[in-house]
């Protein structure tokens, strides 16, 4: 079993920045990929960004140029740096990893961007 603990959400004004963190309970060397999803009230969960074991990165079109995703193999943590935030970025953000027995999900962290 893999456990994920998220942090870094909060309330921010449009144009501001936040950094989300997701710490995994196992070594990231055995994790194929880690990603971030988000879900707004009444909407389906959508992919925001993903990074694989080769450090190849993919982003949703809506966040390209504003968000970055990175991994720390020592801390077993994945980060989502969010810049130039917009109100439409508001939602609950979930960390996800692909690993044997997975996928696994974090508990979610709320991000609210005010106009």
C-alpha cells in the first residue's frame, strides 16, 4: 500500500502563486509516474500535469506556461508550482501515482483563486 500526503493549498488572489506538495510513503525510484488532477464543484476530475520516470512532463493546455511539475527523489515528493493563477484554476487538487497495486490518490487540497 502506498500513501500520499498533500499540502500547500489555500486562498490566493488572481495573478498569485502557490506550490503544492505530495509526499509518497515509498521510494520514487519504484514509481512509474506522478501527477496532479483537479476537480471543481459539479465538474469531473481533470488532469493538470504529469511527470514520468524519465522526467518527461505533460500539462493541460489551460495551464501550459503557468504551471510546472517536478520530483524530489530524496524526499519522495512531487511538486506543482502554480503561477499567474486564474479564478478558473479553483478546485480540489489531487495527487496521483502509478505504482504496483495502484493507482493511488492523495486526500486532496483546496485551491481557491479570487477575482
